[in-house]
């Protein structure tokens, strides 16, 4: 009976120490693009093998969840937040050969679904780690590519086409976050900070793209990126 009472007391204390928290804001930055191709597309050129390029990313983000008070000399609280919003992502691919027809850029408009765990320190700094997925709803390339087989003559792709041409119709990511809070009141604050995000990207499903007799170009094509972002947002619920 004493053990039950102790457990009830602990969970009651946790519940009483919890509070609602949310952030709404935006972030943007540059990305380092990694791609790997293997196949028959421009034999002998750098389009086959590993390639590094550049890109751009921007987000409008809503984070909502709970804030749990921590009573020690280092932390004020911890945050457990569900994240959703909009991700805009552009990646480029260039060739190390003097022919611009082999250069292209790709744009993705995606919904964000993720989770962020954050440690809130007494110096009004927060450190967070998170993970989730970008779900592309619409994509566009600067030019068509015959290497895409069935979709080799188009430049616009809705979600159904994206789900068909890639093995997974979403891009998993992991994120590190640091933020500095500037308080307007006890729980309202303006915050600035930065993100480091690794986007695992997607891989083409060549069986589908070339399954109807189209010329086989890629044995394998996949991409990923590492982005560095600045962020600004309005926050409620994280105590000073």
C-alpha cells in the first residue's frame, strides 16, 4: 500500500509540475548536398559516384507539447514537443564536365512531422535533439531528365508521383537545436537560435521507373543533405 501511495505521489508531482508549451516561428539556411549515382548516365563523368553540391532550406514551424519543471541548479525544465509545419527545400546537382545539360536543381514542398526533446537551462539557453520526417506534397525540377524513365519528360511531381518514383515517399531527419530566450513576461519569450539538420533524403525506385521498357539509366540514385539554419520564434510555456 505504501508503494502504491509513493507511486501516486510521484506521478501527481510530475503532473502538477507539467505545463503547456508551444513555439511558432521560422528558420532558414544553407545545405551541403550529398548524392550517389551508379548506372549508365554519362559514362566516365562525375554524375556516377559520390557528389557534393549546395542547397537551401526554409521552414515555418509549430511546436506544441508539455514543459516539466526540474528542480536543480542547472535546469529549469525539460520540454517534450510535437513539431509540424512547412518545409521548403532546394537541392542542386552539377557535373564536372563543361555541359550544362547535365546540371539540374530540385525543389520540394513538404509537411513536417517530428518530435523535439529539449533541456532548458537557467541561463535561458535551451538545447534540443529531435527527429522526424519531411513528407513531400509537391516537387519540381528545373528541367526534365530522361534518366527518370517513366517520368523523363516532366518537371512537376505531385505526391502520388513522388510516392511512385522513390522507395520511401518521405525524407527522415535528425536535428540538433540551440536557442536563446529573451523574456517578455514570465512565460512569453522571443527566441533566436540555430539548427543542424541531417536529412536522410530519398532513393529512386528504379524497378518502377524502368519497369515498362524505358531505357535503363540508373542502377542506383540516392541523395541526402546536411543543413545549417538560423531560427526565430515566439515561445510560451518555458519558465525563466
